[in-house]
C-alpha cells in the first residue's frame, strides 16, 4: 500500500471514531483531500485509494490539474477567489467554499447568471475576528445575510472557517462551536437551512467533527508536508 493509501485509511478510521464519539452518522461527514501544491500523479494515488473529493486553494491549480485527472473527481475551491478568476473556475468546481465578502458574492452571482450556472457556495466566517484573516465577521454576516440571499444564482449551503492555528486541537473547539451556533442563528434570521459546516484540518478535524463539521479539509495528514 502507498503511504497515501495508508494515510487515507487511517484518516477514515479517525473520522469514523470521531463520529461514534459524537453519536453521528458516518455519512454525515465528508472528507476533502486538500491537494494544493501536489502534482496530478500524487493526487492519482489518492484516487486509486478511493478518494474522489479534492480541495484546492488556487484557481490556477484547478485549471492545471483537473484535465490531467479522471472526470469523475469533484473539486472544491477552498481558498479566496478574486473576481477576475470567477469565470474560469465556476464551470470546474462543485463548490466555492470561501466566499468572504458581499462584493465577491455579487461577482459570482452575476457571472453565474451569464454562464447559466447555479453554484453551491459557503460563506467564510472570520470566527476569531482576526484582522489578518479573510471572511465575514459575525457582525457583518448578520447585517449582510439578506443581501446575500437576494443573489438568486447562489445556493448558499452553509459556513466555513479557518480558526487561528494552534497545535493543540482542543484550542479550536470554541471556534467550531461558535460557527455551529452562528449557523443556527443565521438559519433563523434568514429562514433557510445552512446544512454544511466546513471546518477542521489535519491537526483538529476530530474536534471539528465532534462540534458538527460536515466537511473536513485534510491536506498534510494525507499527502505529507508541503
Ligand atoms: C491548506 C488548507 C487546508 C489543509 O490544511 P492541512 O493542515 O494541510 O490539513 C484546509 N483548509 C484550507 C482553507 C487550506 O488552505
């Protein structure tokens, strides 16, 4: 077995154990293999081990790698999107996970209209309100939710966050539970379900699952260092 196949098996076991601890259905959590910086040959090893969903943080990498890999793969853009890249990336990905401002949401909505698409998106929340980070602050998202829901091309499916990095996974827990609580509040405020919570990375995905993650984004623990 390749290292990548073994790593994937181990991650799947850990996801399963975290689901049991949290009394959650295993099918309620999906693993995104974050393949940024990794070449197509390496991604193919993960495909051979049964992984079909991948996350990339740069549009350029999706453009380069997607044509080299099986068409059945599903791709999520997990990094920030610039307006001049929207037209290129929209037809290539299943979900845009890091919609981090009203302005980019409007651009995606307009271009999706021109292309006849209805993209699935997540709203990125700056859970720790760090000035250096992308995303809506909790205050902003409450104020702008109505305008976001008026963008009728977008399927707003949920929220994502990247908490401040801390090597102790438990430190992330308060941010994950904050995102889940915010989701409930926004569901009431907007009158629409937000079923997807994308949270948790290599070092803290188990805590994220315990706090309700439905998508976990794992790179290093599958592919090794970058
Ligand atoms: C790189 C990246 C990940 C994966 O991080 P690892 O620590 O390598 O698991 C997850 N989410 C986003 C948004 C990323 O950019």
